[in-house]
C-alpha cells in the first residue's frame, strides 16, 4: 500500500513546505491578523461539538494547503481506511489497531482474522455494566457481607493512566459513596498510602493488565492479596469476592487465583495507551455508571466518524496533527504544552504524554530505516491558571518556541460566583498575549524607565490552538481523547513510523531483572556492569545495610 510513497523529505509537499517556511518564518501574527480582519473567524473549525480556533498559528492559507497536500502525499486517507478495516497496521507486533471498534455501535461489523469483533465488544460492555450496577447498588457483597465501598485499580502505563485520567476528569459524574484509588508504582509507598485507611472487607481490587505478567502490576497485586488476606484472617476463598481482573490472558488470571467468571476481557488489537474505553475502563464505569460510560463511548465514536469521513481540510484531528508537525519539523520546536483550563482535566497532560510520546517517539520508519527528520515532540502541561504562576514565563519570554494547546469549556461544572468568567478571561488573555505580545513602544509609553523596558517587552508571535467546548461531560471527554488519538495517528502516518508499538520500554525492563538479584543477594555480588552502575549498586547495598 505504501510502496508508491516517496521518503518523507523527498515528497513534493515537504520540499514546498521547506521553501515556504523560509518565507514565513519571520512573519508576525500581528501582521497576519492585520492583513485579514476575518482571520479569527475564518481559521476555525467545529466538529462533533468541539470548536478549534487555529488562527493564532504562524500559518497562511498556503501553509494549510501544503500541509494538506503533505497528508495526501503521505497516503493518510488509505491508512485511515486500513486502520478502520482492521488491517494489521501494527506491523512489528503483527496486530490490528482497533480501538475504534471499542466504541462502534452494535450491529456494525469489523472483521479481525475472519471474526466480527463488534459483538464481542458489546458482550464485554454488557458484562461490565451488570457488574458495575451490582457494585453501585450495593448488591455485590464482600466476603463478610459488607457492600463494597472502595475500589482500587492496580495497573500501570496504559492500564493506569487512562483510568486515572478518566476518573479525575469525570469525578463530577461519579458515585461519591465509592472511594477510588489507583496503584501503579512498584514503589511500595503507592500501595501503602492507597490502603492505609481502608477496610479490606469493603474493598474491591481490579487487577488491570493486558498481559497479566507486568512486574509492577503483579507485584502490587500479590501485595494486595497479602494485605487483604491478613485483614480477613487468611481466608483464601474470600479473594473471589474482592479481586476481579481485566486482561487478555485467561490462563494467568486463573493462576493468580481470580475466578475467571470475574474476568473482563479485551483483545490484542487494543493497545495499552488506547484502552481506556475497553474493559480497562471498568473503574471508570464503576465510578460514573454504565449510562455515562456509554455516553463517553458515543463521544469517541462521533470523533471517529468525523476523522474517517470528513475531508482533510475540515478534519479536526488531521488539522491538529498537521499544525503540530509544522512546528516540530519546520520550526524545530521540541515540545508542545497542553494547558487545560479545567481542574478536572488535571491528569490529562500526563495521559497525553503516554499517548503521544509512546506512540510517536520512534527513530525508524515502518521499513526499519533511520528517519532523517524529527518525530514525536515532548508533551507536557498543567491545568491553568496554576501554570501561569510558574512556567508560563518561559513560554512568553524565553528563547524557545513552544506551541500551546489551550482547552476550555464554556459552562462550569461547579459554578461559584465569578470564578468561571475569571478562569476563561485568563485563557483568552494568555493566547492573546502569546500571539501579539507587547511592543517596546507600548512599554515605554507606559512610563517604564529605559533600563527596565527590555525586561517588560513581550515579543509575541508565539502560536497556540484554542479548543473550546460547551461543557466537560463524558461525551465531550470521549471526543477530546479521540481527537488526540487521531491527531497522533495523522502525524505517525506522515512520519512513516509505527505509532502502535513501544519497543523502547523493553531494554530498561530487562536490565532491571538482571539487577534485582544483585541488590537482593546476601553475598557480595560479582558485578559486570559499567563502572558507574557497579559503583551505584555497591553504594546502594552499603546504604541499605546489606549483609
Ligand atoms: C501502552 C503500553 C504500556 C502498557 C503497560 C502495562 O501502550 O503497552 O504502557 O499498557 O506496560 O501493560 P499490561 O497491561 O500488560 O500490564
């Protein structure tokens, strides 16, 4: 399929963008806005209820035209179709990439290895919903007859970040009688702090692991089991009422001692970082209920359909992906700041970090040749307005170009006096200040002494997107996540990389397995690492008082 596609830097649109960048790189947003009084209304796009204002980007109509041409020359359309058809586009793991099937309505058909997966998806959703209702209504009793009050999700990476983010994002819609905690780190503190005030008889553990072999998760799961059994007098049969699993690995779930009737399944065609809307979202469903979970899936699906069918020039994820690529590959921007002006989205930047950086942090193409251009940028961010009193200084007056995505909602979930208007005034003011800055003449006209004036100048011309929606709801969250998923896909396609594997996490894991016995050994181990690692191991052993 990709046979006819030229290497990225040899594509005509890439060449044209390079030349175009030379012309436009010094042009100021002030100029662009002065030249076109309609720019702020024209360079906007609305899809599935999300409004994107991309006018404060360092682009002209020509830039957009060339970026869209680049998407076409990169075979984006074919690649989107291939994903939705269930082709094994994750070539290094020989897997289909079908998170979109997780939110496909009943009755549709997506075939993987000769089987329609849509009915399987809905069977698991129905099982999750039934379980969620029993817990939420207090019908599911713990071993000692008490209803479940606490739910602890144990998982890491894709089996943690999505659930945590979604729980925090949708807390407003959650059942407040239930307490939710998330344990991921191998650091014992994570588990200890999560359970310190809980009664095991009222606690449900969800062991979320696609493989059910992940070191951190299995270690925490066994620790949870020990803690639970210690609290309930060692009654092993009590485990069945307090431990459920979300996994693709039935064998390992059984081996751990979880009744496979209480296992919620998903499939190898769901990547970890794309799994929050699979059974990995069980904790989310327990928190917000099946109807709200369904609304979230519907939001995802609306954005999927938009991505699949809208022409590129009116396609929100395509445009967002292309704008990111413009700064990454032509302006040399190294990072993107994601700045939600919504307290409930406080974990959204962390979630996006995995989605974007694990997906597109790749150094070779699908064919295995080294890339000669930059791939995935660094994503980071914090909710506004807190960031304004911290790192925004560097975005406004530092020496680096940092494109920003601002995310805001018109209606507050917790209306309190003037708070929301003040919050929104801030997000708008930030995008304005970044784009237009404050000229030396203006600073001087305010009577600033000459010696101080340079410090108070804002050069401006700092680009941003503003994403505005009516209200943060489960449905809106689904749309927002799908928007970024498909924007990552758009970029990965143009870069010609595999956005769906993560071999880069393997080496450190393997080396840790080798070092664990060296740290634990009662004898002084014979070390064969480099001199730095050897010395650190010896010092650690001394400091911890090893024998
Ligand atoms: C995500 C990655 C990774 C994965 C974790 C947990 O895309 O694959 O973050 O989710 O390593 O894996 P398990 O779910 O198998 O425990």
